[in-house]
C-alpha cells in the first residue's frame, strides 16, 4: 500500500471537501473562483498528482468527492461541455506533457475556462487514423502545420486542441507521426461547421494553414505520435459505455414512453420487437454493471470492448422502431435548420432526430466494424487480415 | 435490483472447476456420440458421481433436508457446465424441476421431506410430470386426474428426463381440486418417443390407476408447479449460456486452424465479425443469466422480470451460437461424427422448453408495463 492510499480514505476526503466548502460558501462564491479553489485543494480529480488538481488518491474515491460537493449545492465544471478536455486531453497531457505545460494547461481545462477539441480524424484518415496527412514541418523555434481535420466537436468554442501530425513521410505510417498541443485562437486555424444528416452541426472541419506550434507544446518524442495517441484513444473508449444507467435509461426509455403514451398505435408485431429490444438493452445494462463489479474487485474483463458496439446496435434499432410505432407522426420532423448545439444529446429532440443521430453511434469513436475486428483479434485471438501497409513508407501508400 | 451480484464467487469458481474436470474426463464427444444411439442414452454413472460425490443434486436444498444449503446461483453454475458438455444426465428434471416443486410443498411433512432427501442425496432421481414446453403461467395441468382412492390416471407427453426417473412428481386434479403427487416409476408406464434432443431425451408417461402419495393439495400444488417451471426457465438460461460458450469456443479454435485460400479462415473479416457479434451476444446472455440466478436465489421481487428476460434472450443466443457453429465449421459441421449437432439439437429443443422466447417476451411486456 502506498502512502497516498493510507492518507486518503473516504473520510479524509470528506473532511477536505468540508474545508473547501467552509472557506468558499458556494452560495456566495463566484462559480469560477469556487472551481479554482476546488482544483487547488486537490479535489478536481483525486487520482491526479498533488499540485495538479489531485491528491494521488485512488481514482474510485472521486465519486465520494463529487457526491459531497453536489449535496452541498456546489457548482460543477459542467463535465459534458468539456468532455474532450477531461476525458482525452487531460490524461494525455498528464502522461506526456512537461511540468510547465501541465501547470499551464490542466487547471483552466478542468474548470472549463479553456475548452479543448481533438484534431485526429481527416478526410483521408478515418478508421485508418495512422494514414493521416496533416504535415508538421520544423521551423527554427517550432513547427509549421498544414492540413485538414474533420469531425471535430467543440472546435468553434475551443482554445486548445490535441493534434496528431505527419512529421516524417519517408517511414512507415505508424512511425512518422508527432503529437502536439495547438493554440486554436491563432490566424492559421479556420473552423467551419460540418452539417450532419440531422440538419444541425455538432462537428466541424478544421483547416490548418501555416499554423504555428512552439516545440515546447510537443507531447512525446518526435515520431512517437502514434503511441501518444493510443493513450488518448484508450481513455476515450473507457469513457464511452462506462457509466451506470438506471433501467430504461437512454434510448429504450424514450421508446417505452412513446409506447405507454400512445395505446392506439400498438400492434402485436411492434410489441414483440419492442420487448425484444427492451430485453437486449436491459441485458447490456446489466453487462455494464457486471463489468463495473469486475473492475471493483480488480478483475477487469474483456466485456468493455463490446459495450460501445452493443450500445450502438441497440440504440439504432430502438430509434428505428420508434418511428414505425409513431406511424403517421413519423412523417414529420421538428426542424431542419442549421443549428450549433453546445451539448450532444443522443436522445434529445424528437423521434426523427433520434433515428438520424443514432446512425452516428456506430461510426463515431471507432466504427462498429473496427470494434468487431478488435474483439475478434484481441478477445477471441483470431488472426488479423494480411496487411500490405505496415512496412511501406507513408508517402508510397496508395491513396 | 441494484444489489444483484453478477459475478462468480470464489466458491462458485471452485465448483465450476470440479464439475468441468469431471465432465472433461467422463463426457467427451466421442463417447457421447456412441451413447446417444445406445440403449442407455443417460450416463447414470456420471450422474451418480455428480449427484452423490459432488453433491450437485442437492445444491439448493437446505442442509436440514439433506442438501448443500447453497442456492440457485450454484445450481446455475452447474447447468452452465452441463450445457457446455451437453451432458446426458437428468439434472434439470431431478435437481431443478422435481426438487423445486418439492421444496414448495410442506417440507415439515414426512413424505415430502423424505423424498427431498432422496433426490438431494442422489439416491433417487425425480422428474416433474409436465411437458417440457410448459410455461410457468399456464393453467394447472389437467392431463392426469386423481381418483377418490388416491390413484392417478392419464398420460403426460414429453417429460424431460422422464426415462431416468425413479419417481415422478405429478400435478393432477382430483375431487379436491389440484394436487401434487409422487408416483414410483415402477407404477407408471414410461415410453421413449424419438427425441429431437439426443442428450436430454423426453419420455411419455402413462399412469393407469397408479398408486400415488399426495404431497400437496390445492393450497400449494399450483404454486409449486408454477414456481418450479419459473425456476426451471430462469436457470435453463445458464445451461443455454454454457452451451453457447462451447459453440463459440469450438468455432473460434476451428477457424484458427482451418486453412483455405492460403490463410486461416479465421482471418477473414466476414467470419471474424460474425464471431465478434456472437461473443457480444454472450456478454449480454451472461449478464442476463447471472441476474436471473441471483434474483431467484434472493427471492428478489424482480425475479419474474429476470426470468422472462433471461429465458427469452439466452434461448435465442444458444440457438444462434449452435447455428453459427454448424455454418462456420462448413461441411464437417453437418456430419454426424462432429458433436456440433448435439448442441444444435439441445439448443433448439431448449428454445421451446418452458415456453418459446416470444411467449416470454409477452410475459415480460406485461411485467414491465409495455402492454399489448
């Protein structure tokens, strides 16, 4: 047992929370001032190091802290608004950033003062992220970046981005990448909304034209961008499908509500399909509970690889069924006008929106096909497809 | 329902290892195939080892009635392993159905307690005299009637494990209404129709004025039958899970070693993706089956939901797994010599056991306020 585990049990953390609340009454303290005080007390993310918003305490104790602050009516950092910063940028900066970068970036990231986005995917690099083409070239005191990124949530509100670039086209693709932190507010960065099939634009395209990055904002070694990106992506998949849900949480609850509200639309065939999907949603909700129980006793199972795949499949079928249940009402849509939602809500708006938005669930954050490959190869141990690109210089790949 | 323990405890894991060792040793595919066409479709020696030496027959029976004092969680675990081996032992009929029905009778009565002890110790094998396809919400069976003198008459078709039974637990309607009776197998006429499931054959049982012992009257008999069938449905999900797991494991291994077009066929995405989907289905099935076993063990109010969900889901998973096993094995999967067909036959027969999935979904819809 480490010193930190000894010193921080749940009781010690509760006492620490009480100290913060006593010194900064949430009712009278400015929201941002309160969040900064919470960060400085090490209660932002307790598993982070001392001085960077944490206490080196066990990660599972975070829920104790969150519950205490919530019970006291304290403001939170609106985690859904800054999910990419919290879930993806922060763990990567923590692991690969210099001390100076950590000190500069993590506090405003956590409080939400500075919003983060992720510049990974490109028009020519989706599932095959390692094929990316955005070039970073050495300048005397840093790097000059040119290229195009796509599917970027929050780019229009972000101050900072995590960015993966091609720095050496002459070596095989996985070896020629470098990872940076990019200032999004500079002139070389142009953000354009990317309109989706729902009519709205959650995402953006980001065009980088002679954008500049000081070398001090590089994360990891030159050429080690792929390894650094793996840290980011692993944290992304931990975040998806990892949360506890009540029964009928999410999409299944919406469709069940429609079913209960509209008895005149019921048919035996629709009912059988609905109950079948209800059971599937419930089975995978329980599988999520099972996964968390395994983690709690230190026996992580491979189930995690499948949770996002199951979520996407079930959500899509439920959303599709709801439109069939709605019959004539399925012929209408709330509105197609181009909007810029600040939060992504898979089950928000009307049934038509839910159906269309759910189509993205099997594409974003790893397509269902890539996830099936991962399950087949890493869980079941089946051989990979023969690869023709592993030992070819990036510049010589067919594209 | 937030307190459900969905894991396998250390004790359960040890139990699994013991049962698996026994089955690996004594129930390998070649001897299983030879047995199914013999005069002895049941492996009674294996059954006696399992029931008597490992104590599996009395797992969920209280210690004061001669059992192990464990719960449906452990019974479910044994069923997982039996499903994995499609073992030809009358565990479902005796240790699950007949025993559950008896435990719902008045165990303070000497007749009931005596019979429970015999089944729990494995010295006697029981079967519940209802068609295997009976769903828990069905009307009380009327196939057998009890005369005023206490003898039973009538025929029950498709009784699971009936051919291995020493004693039948028989729901019958008499002058006083529904009752539950015990009839020695020697007092009944047991015939073996050709069974679709080769490793859990059914029997047709005829009682022609058979001498019977009354175990419960109209106050307890209907609940005992319903409870046994509901427990059977909920725990069969674990057998279906174990069966599906064998099919998946076997298929994965085969596809790693089978070469066509100069590479292992398991490297083709078209096949890998099907197996990944099947694996995922098993993740859901395991959660559902564990939830059913746990809620039944605790007498949780959510148990009826858990049973309907687990049986509808796991029945389909088992059939899907067995069908994929045949298809992805290609020609060898279609042969009699490969054991895959034993799993398909068990899976398909089990799908209609205790009510086909659509009927469980209808019940589930009623339970969770999704009315028809």
